[in-house]
């Protein structure tokens, strides 16, 4: 299970980014390796169509199978669904990403 | 349950059940109903900035149907705002285009893209999950 969260900076002090494809960083939780990696979003400053590029980057390159977000743009949603990516939509955007990454790693 | 004849594909279930006016609430009026497909049109056109053609393609309906749904949605929202009437979101002719679940434990909504049996929340592991037919 490889889970992606959009976050503000590349470390544990980050907050959740409200916009997935425009998020400056992503936290990638690899449950198999029991590890959290922070990667900068190479497409966050694209003028248009950041969503499809971000999905390809996260799914093809980073092998993500789950996206966690407060809200997803329709292009990201469509591409994620086409690729059988699980989408988890949070009720609250103020939840700390660290709390979520810890919860994912602790879950059996 | 059989899908209604004029069903409209909706991508994700809304996070809310409705809206209540602040400061004054017109209690003489029954709450106004905003249907799932009306909220979806507002989301696609006004929130996402799509054209009506693009929205029609996503919702698997004709452009003229989308125009009619949009007009109804705007009229409902206008009445609610101007007259201070509560709005309730109901399923109507909207259907979710894949299986969605709601976790009563951590309140997340999650889909089940591969259609396998889901009996626990993917985030908190709670078994208190319900399949969503429309609203939370
Ligand atoms: Zn949960």
C-alpha cells in the first residue's frame, strides 16, 4: 500500500495542502517499507493541466495506489478512478499529516 | 436498486447534507431540496470552471439537460439565499459512479475502485462503515 498526501513542506512539521495537484510537496507513505518519503511536486507551478501530470508522476513513477485529500479536482478524480486508485476524502483539512501518516503505518 | 431513466453520473458524494441560514431562518418554508445532480453541476461549472459541454460529458447527459439542471440549481440557491431558507441535499436522479463508503469513526469518505468487499475503513480500521447512496 503506497499512500499519497498533499502537504505544505518536505518534513513532519507540514500541514495538509487543500489543493492536491497544486500542492508544493507530497508525503508518500510506503506501508510495505514502513517509511514516509517527502517529495517536491514538480508540476505545482504549471499554468494548466497540473492534475494529469501529477497523477502520472505519483502512479507511474512512485507507484501510489491511494490518494488522501481534502478535495480533488475532477481531472485528478477521473484519472485516479480510471487507474483503480483508491481515493480517501478527509472531513477536515486541519488534521495534521503526521497524525495521518502515523495512523497509516500503525494500521495492521 | 434500478437506476432512474434520466440518471446523472456524479463523481464524488458531497461532504454535507445541506445548509442552514445564519441570523434568520424562514421557518414558514419547508427546506428547499437541492438534488445531487444539481450540486454536481454547480461543482463542475462554478467550482471547477468547466464548460457545459464538458460537464455534460462527465455526467453522461446532453448539454441541454445540463443547462436545465443548472438553471434549477441556481434558482434553488437564489431562493435560499434571498429568502433565508434552509437547503437539504438529496439524491434525486444523481448516482455515484463507483462504490463510496463513509466511516462513522473518522468521518472520511472513500471509494472502492476494484469493487472488492470492503468491511473496514482504510484509514482508521473502524468497521462502522456505510455504503453511500448519495449524501453523507
Ligand atoms: Zn475511519
